[in-house]
C-alpha cells in the first residue's frame, strides 16, 4: 500500500475545504464525484418550499463507488485521474491528474465523505476519519455567504436550503459518527492530523 487516507466529513459550510488546505497534504475533493445534473437517477425533494428540485444533499446524488475506487487507486499507486465538477455548469467538465508526490497520507473531503469510511476501513485504506463541526449558526452563515458568492443556485433556493440544513445539522453529525468519524472542531482536527503526520513520518 502506497498511502492511506484521512477523511474529513461534516455539514456543508463547516470548514472542511479550508481545513484540508491548512493541513497541506494532497487533497481529493469528493464533491467532484456528484452525478451530472441531467442524470435521471438524481433524487428530488418531495415536500416543502423546494419540492421538485434535485436534492443535492442526498447521497443518492453522488457516485460513492467511483469515489471509493479512486481512493483505492491513490492508496495503491499514488496517482489517479479525478473528475472536475462545476456546480454552475451542473456537471463534470473534464478531469485532472492527482499525484500524491510520495506522501504516505492524503486528505479526502466532502459532504458525503462519511459514506466511504466503512469501506476504506475494511480495505485497510483509512488512516483517520473526522466529522468537522461548528455551531449550527456559524455553519449556516459560512455556507450561505459562500454559496451566494459562488452563485451556486438562485438566492431564494440557497436561503431555503440553508434553513433546512441548519435544522438537520445534528442528524448529519450523528450519522457521520455512526459511520466511524470522530466529531471535532476544525482546530481539533488540525491538531490531530498534525500528530498523525508526525507519527507517520517517524515510522510509527
């Protein structure tokens, strides 16, 4: 095995991407494994103000098996071709090579990251798994400002989605913990990962 993966799960807006950048290891963006917007198997919201639109917060909108296969390739060979997903375009627009550059650890982060944890652990690919969490109101505001800045969806849709995710955050965290993630703040995760990197470098 060439490398092992550190999984960062957690609610949208909790700070996973920023944390991954601060860690400084190669990063696999698991959100790039979303299905294309015209995929007929995409789940849809069935009730409430957003009824009828695609439910991008449902794991059914995401290609778990493709993500796990790519994680396995990175762990075994140290490199893989990974998709590029553009939310504004509502689908993939090519791919890019991801090379671990000899690192024994790398990061995989995304809102469905917890779904790969049991499979990675069973396959011996997992180094650690964390669920990044902050106060729900902090997460709500960070997510909303990011999504508005990036024009991800119409503002009214983003606000309604944000309120729904605010109410659902406790369940999201509990689910990630049940899948094998340790609940931590971004700073707590950073400290734990740095210790793991130090032990790995020392050959522990």
